[in-house]
C-alpha cells in the first residue's frame, strides 16, 4: 500500500524550509535548528512534547492550546525525524542551488538567507498557510529563536530529536 505524507516529499520540504526562512529574523542559523523547526512545521501536534523553559511556557500555552488528536500522535518522533533527514538535506541543497541560501556556509552546517526574492506566486502560498502551520512558525521565530541549539538546556535536548551530550561546550 502506498501512502503519501508531506514529510517525505522533497518539494513540500523545499516549500516548508523556504517558508521558515522567509519568516525568521535570524541572519544565520544552524542546519540542525532549521531541521528541527521543519519537523514541528510538519507535525505541529508534537510541539506539546517540547520541554519549554519557564519563561517561554506562557508562549506555548498561548499559541498551542491542548487540542491533542490521537490520530496525529507519532509513536517514535525521533525515528521519523531521522527518516526526514535526507529530504531535508536535499531541500537545503536545492535552496542553495536556486540561490536562496548561501552555499558556502552550508558546508559548515550553517544556513544564511541570501537577498534573492521569493517569486510572488510562491510568496502568496507562504502568506496563506493554514492556521496551525502559522502558529508553529510564530513559535519558532518568536522568543523561542533565542534558545541555544547545543547543551542540556538547548533545543536538541528540549526536543529530544537529536543527541546533545557530545555537543561542543
């Protein structure tokens, strides 16, 4: 049986990453941070399981009221995240080839937006994303963006999607 899911669609991944990059205020970010953001944009229901710092918990409660849907729960988010890796890396490389991200920084696992304009038709799609997707983008591009990626209080540890104990200190 063939089942389609946007998590494993290269073109959908390119679109999601472009949407995230168009809303972020960060000039430069780590590739893993963008990958984590993309996971939550794809599976917004999983935001409930992020361990938020005390000062950001009201933000989570404000944007993501507990509307859990048992049909959207993942049994193994870390495994799904790892399966998405090849699509995410390919999507970022495509964005570099198209000139939307700096290809030189990509070799150092960093993403930097270029000044290339997103085509109007594509920008219209980004501007009309569903409400739950907009909420995830609001979350990751708000004060949540200031969380470090590394360490036991960083984004990797708080999401549990990527191992953090071997991070540089």
